[in-house]
C-alpha cells in the first residue's frame, strides 16, 4: 500500500482572511495519478472549482461530515475545527488580544450541516472510493487569520510564502501522525518555481537540490527536527522529492520512475501552474 497526501490552498476568505490550506491523506494500492483521477471523475470528484462553489457545497460538505462522523465528530463547526485544524482551535484563538476580538471570529455558533450536506450521501462516496482501492485516512486544514497575514507581511513575507508555510505545517503534522513513507502532491504556490531557501519549517541545511527547471523542481530533504512555531520537535527523518510541473495544455513525457515523476494531465484549458511534492517520511529509530 502507498500513502498519498494531496494538499492545496483553499484561498482567502472574505475581507482578507483567513488564508486556508487543506491536506487529505489517502491509502491506495499503488500511486498512479491518472488512474486515481479517473476514479474521482467517475464519482464526480474533480477539480474543486468544478465540484464546489457558492451555492454548490452539498457534495463537499457531505464528504466531510461522513469522514468526521466515523471519528465521532459532529454537531457544529467548532467541533469540526477542533479535529480538522493542525493543533485544534487553541492555536487559532490564542492570538486574539481579548475576548471581544475572539468573539468576533469564533463567537457565532454554526450548526452542521451548513450547506445542505448529508453524511449518509458522503459515506456512499467514501464506500465507493474504498471499493476502488482508495481509502481516505486523514484530513487536516491550516489557516492564517488576518492577524497572522499582517504579521507575515510586516516581516517581509508575501502571502505566497505564508501559503507555503501552511503546506509545510500540514505535511509535518501528517509525518507525526503517520510516521511512515508517503508521497505528497500539492499545488504550486503562487507560480514559484524555485523553493530552495523558502522553506521555513524545515532546516534549510538539510535540503539538497535535485533539479530546478522551468517545468520542474525537485529536492531531497532530510529532516531530523520539525520547527513548529517557537518550539523544535523531534521528528522522523524526511526524504523529500519535490517535482514542480508547468501545467498548461502541454503534456510531459511518461516518466521512467513513477515515484519521482508521475505523469499528470490537466483537463481544464486554463493556464495554471501546479507542483507535485513526493516526500518519503520514515520513522526515526532511536538507539
């Protein structure tokens, strides 16, 4: 079996915040990007812009409700956030200067479902995925509120740099949770093609360049320490192969090694950059 973590930015909320990124960890029999995408298309799971939008959130919410119901989480959005956000709600609420500010963002209860979703409908889709050899094992989101966005900008970091840090935080949380080898596939951040020197949660001295080209960037990363906020946490060694691909209407040749360079196709005619990250995360054995 192979573990595949897909990550992408969910975008900015109304009025500059929050910036949200989400990762979904799948257990599959083998990693074949096109075959997995075909299963998704058959079940109506395509690009998020095609599946969900304002007034069309039922299917997405149904999947989320079904996933968290299996783990005993239901009721309202706060309960879901506690399970879904990296570190839960406390790290998101702690920057609030006082109870009044916290009330503005977190005070209004939001019962679920909020968009017409149905957990039973979502479970039917999860069951169909399982029958196709795809099991949704883990979901995490990370968000940066307006205060964190402003603090990053004050330090000279762009929104895209902050977006990359959210990806790192989700990936490293997956490493701590799973503790075994996985592939990570994520959207390219802001059209950036060169990521060496941009990682903030991974020790830069442990990043070795494999390739940086117009259509692809690849790195090998060996991480012994995970930088989480102001603290360093012991972590498993991380072997990362990152391959960034120019995704327009062109197609790349079939790779000779699918673990390093899986071929992916883009159905949309719109020009857009994306990237694929394939970290192999192995449990650290202490002597």
